[in-house]
C-alpha cells in the first residue's frame, strides 16, 4: 500500500490563508522560512506574480482536515463472499 503526502492549507498556523504554512508543512520546512521567501521574492519585483500564485493556491488547495489523527475513509470495498460450505 503506497502512502503519499497531500498538500493542505494550515488551519492552526496561518497568517492570511494558511498557504505558506501548508507549503512549509508539506516540504518539512519551518513555515516562517516559506513566508520570508515569499516576501523576499516579492521585494525583488515579482509581487504581482506572487499575488496571483498565492490567490490560486488559496482557491485550489483544500484546508487541512479538522482532526488529522483520523485517516480518510478507504475506498468502498465489495462485500466479502461467505466461505463455501462443503456439506451443502
């Protein structure tokens, strides 16, 4: 069974929409580093581009589940067939 990481917007560690915190959690980096990188790139003259990227991520990336300890429901499995009775 393969497990994969999914990108979510943070619910608890957010400044505006939780995008930078979600990216930091996904990449295993402190969210403050991601926020500083956004500000630094914005100050270098790419603010309109970063604004559009942030808005797209805000719309597209879902919020984190309310209780992350509960795994998502598995896909529906067909019911198991009862064992064959050799005496029947």
